[in-house]
């Protein structure tokens, strides 16, 4: 049995929703070992080319069973095939030993065999802060996204929540094929015109046994309920966590419909289950898929999630994924394929202020959701934390414990049980208070930023008996702080897999977000926490991801024929780069190269910027792309024909050369890499008119340092609906000497009196 420390650390990682995908490894690359004992079976994902099915098999499933029987013969009356995939990819998931997987990978018609491993989730005011108003604007123009269906691949749903009420909603569209399942703890009658689908997938879990029952889509963790209500929750008056963030809760698209595909629980997710969920969602007919999931960056041809989401995009489904919580380090962004919308996390203009007063009179400003008001507690001893496993009454009784690597409310419960008097968690990733995550501590406690934490460290080092006192106003303060800032935990570029593709795409609210919660989950997410709540406040790119899904639903409602690439373009080219103080959006990451505490969020941090729904609904021009464009992109990465057939089964050979290489994809951003051999890079982009009136656009260029940028032509005239116009951009390297580790930033913007179509530019120098 895991120790309580191990459990605590697990819950902390889960509650911060830090993705840790250990990888889907090609079976052909598994090392051979002498068979000292029978190998236990594991789950493998077998990617098959359905066009190669021998004609004597009546169905693909018959063929799959024959493959398994030939390479994994066992005396059993039941099939070991867990899923068959037939929509976003072709193939099946099956229990195999390593030797069987190696043999199967050489079967004619089998494109690849991947070993499946567990991975974990990434884990109100935000609609108003991004400009959504029930009285006018986007919500009225799109009827609150009515009828658009968002599919969520997550931990399930708590259907009894008020956020899933269908008051005022008509029936789901006739073409919808989804349904809600009956399970031991989930009755299909709980679904309605808001919650139009609920299924669960768990066959891929190691050791999972359904035992004849139907897996339940009920949410035991809270994450799935939170993200789905963030995107499409109904209007709920007087929602909040205790007295915090009280007000009317709305999803970003309050009349959009929700379909939940449970593929995860508190112990993690199986890739085989996730692919089955994506396959089912596309087959059911969702318009959008929201996945607050991800994995370690890997080549797209060896990433089964990338392959499955390519299949979803190919079927016209807009797919949005979390960008990861591994910031503020460089090259940490995940989910970087061009057919995905990749989302980072930023703040809104809301704080939950609290203070720690030191014995020398200094006041350190923090944030807390501690629910007991106090103008100033008694001064208590301050001690550094040590290991939570060492917290005993002898070491912590009556003391404030300082955790320099952060502390959640789950830590607070453990400390309170040991007799501690208070807790201070220093978030080493957040430069200022604005980006820190507030926690609902059960004992006096707060979160401090890195800068406040360093002041606390210096004080404690200078005093033989350091003391501190808490102050809690138990209030929600709006519009007093500079916002947005990009959260320090939000993962950043450059893109490890394709440096010429800028990621993340945009940032959205992801810090201290209020949304619905599961009745089976505690406030902290820890099993020792007996508290329950209907609404909870948590942070992560997991929370930012459904914001984009909800806004995409509003755009989809107005423009149902738009491709996923057009939706992504509208979100990117209209994004904010200015905060509520009229200054450039800040990066809140605490890194070694940050000296003065003020740093602008570059495109590697914020992508195109902070999403703006009002502008995204009327972008003027969009950058479109489809299957052929993505195939050209993959060809530019020098993928083999065999690798490309994982995405497009009938692929024969690369027939077009993408000018400019991978950077030549018709994407709404530019990433240019200079090396010692090439001083000039020329890229072409094509814009499609989506506005009603004839328009003329002139180009505005902000050039990166040491780069000369020439756009040809400088004026684009659009007269006809859906008219397409192309332009070229020459990037000339004018740097001197070795600039190996440097980046330069700018933008290219097509503008007139009605529209501004802006693309970020990032240039990198390497040897």
C-alpha cells in the first residue's frame, strides 16, 4: 500500500493536472530479453491499413481476430480484442505479450503496433473578462451556441449538477447518434437536452475487468464535470466555493450540448481508451472535441493521439487540447500537431487576497480560499517544511510550516492532522501574486509567489526565531489587478517536434477557475478530505482548454460550414496582445533570466495572444488548411510512405513540395529558423475572405531584431465571397556572429478600418 506521502504527491500532481505520458512505444523498438518466465500481457494498439484486408475475410473484425489468433494463440473462449477503431483510425486494441507484439508488427497490413501506457490528466468570472455579455454581443448573435455539440474526453460527468440543466433547450438535432448508457450508478434518464451523450471506456486499463457490467460515465474525480461545465454549463445563479467567486456561473457556450466520453479516472488514463473515446465521439457526430490531456512530445507518426485527432479533423471535427503545465521552462509545450488547437493558461482580473505579516513588519501579499475571516492572527513560529512524512506534533505543533516548493489544501489537511497551526505554499514558478493558484485550506494558509517567497526566505534566514501572522478578508476582488498575465505553469515553446510550427496557439483563462464539481469528489481531491461542494475553483491548462472549446462552439454556430482550420485561424488572428491596463501582456513565469520582474509574453509563451470571442466571430479573413495541406506538411518532415499511411491509409507518395518546408504550411503564425547555410527564408500564405462586404487590406509589419521582412504584395483587395488571395514573405537574416540561442519576435498584420488579421512571427538563429 502506498504511503500517505506517496498518495499526497499523487493527488497534488493530479490536482495540478500535470500530464505525464510515459509514451506509446513502437513494439518493433522494444528490446528483446531472454524469457526467464512467461511474460504478462499488456495492452497494445494495433494500427492496421484497412485497404490491405485480404478478400477472403468478410469484415475487418474477422481479419483482426485472425491476426490475433495467428500471433497470439491461447486456449480461451473470449476475445482479447478490447476495441476496434474504424473512424478516426483503423485498427484495434488487444492484450499481448511483448514477443507477440513484435511478431504481429511484421504482419502484412499491420502498419504499427504501439504499447499502451497509463498517463494522467492536466489539471464565473472568465466569460465576462473575455467579453461575453448575456445582454448583447456574441452570445445573442449566436444564441449562446445553441445546438452545437461538444464532446469531452475526460473523467466523466456529475449529471445532477445544475450546470447541466436543460431548461429552455429544445431537442438535440436529428442527426445525432450518441446516447447515454445505463450503469450501476448512472441512469440514462439523467441525460437530457443539455447532456446528450455519456459513455465510458476502460477496457484498456491494465487489469481492468468489467465483469459483465457496463462501465459508468459518472465522475468520481471532478475534473470532467469542471471542464464540461466551463465550456457549456447552463446559467446558474449564486454559484461559488464558500463565499468566494459568488455570482452567476455560465459556460462559454451556455446552450451548447455536452457529450461525455469517460476515458480517465483518478488513477489515470489509457491511450487505448482515449482513442476509443475519440473514435466514438466522431462517429456519434460531435462538432468539437475538448481534451485536457497530452503526452511527452514525440514525432507525430509515433503518437497515437496525434493520429487519432488527425482522423477527427479529417472528419470536420475541431479538436482543442491543453498545452501542458510544465512551464515556465522552454520547449515544454505538448500537443503540437498543426491540426490541434493548443491552449496555454492565463489569468483573469480576479484575486482572492490574503496576507502574511512577518515579525519585522513586512507584509507579503498572497492568495487563499481559506474561509475564516481574520484581520490578523497571533504571531506564530515559522519553520521550513521538510518532508510531509516527517510532520509530527513534535515538529509542527503550533507552527506555520513554509513549503518552498508549493503546498495545496491536501498538504494543509495532512499538516492540520499533525497539529500544525498554518501553512504557506511558495509557488516557485510564479513571479507575482497574479499567477498563483488559490487553495481552499482547512487551516490558516495561503499561496505566495516566487518573489514574495524569496523575501520570506531572506527573513527566516536572518532571524533566529522567525514569526508570522495571517490576515484573511475572505473576499473576491475584481478589476484591481493587471490582467491577463500568462501563468508561470503554462507550458511554452519552442515546439520540440517541429520548431517551424509555433505553439501554443493561444492562451485562455486557466487560473483559479470556478466551475461545477462532482458530488463524489472532495474539495481538494484528496481521499482524506471530507468536504464536498457543488462548485470548485482549480487551475491548469485543463481549465483553459474548455474555454477555447466553448468559444469555438459559438463560432461554429454562426459559421457551421467552416473547417476546423478556419475556426482556429479566427481564434488566433483576433487574439489580444494587450492587457486591461493597455500594456502588452506579461509573462508571469519565474525563470533565472528574469531580473527586473517585468517581461512581455512572447509568442513562445502566449502564442497569438489571449482569446477574444467578440473579434473571433468577425475575423474578416482566415487561413484555411485541410487534409492535403497536412499531408504536404508531413511530407516536408520527411516522413516515409509507411508512416504517412498511418494518417492517410491510401497514401502512395509525396506529390508536392511545400515551399519553405514545414514552415510553409498555411498556418496563422510564422516560425522561421535561420542556420549557417541559409540567410533568406521565403514563405507563402493564402487568406480566404469570410466577411460580407468587399474589402481592401494593407499590411503592417513589426520586424524582429536583426531580420528584414518584405511582404509582397503590400495590399490585398477582396471582392467576392470566399475569395482567396496569396502573399509571400521574405525573411532576410541580418544578424552578425553566432546567435545560436536567441529568438526575435514581431508580427504581420493585414488591416483596414473594420478588421485586423494579425499573425505572430518568431525567428530563431541556430548553427
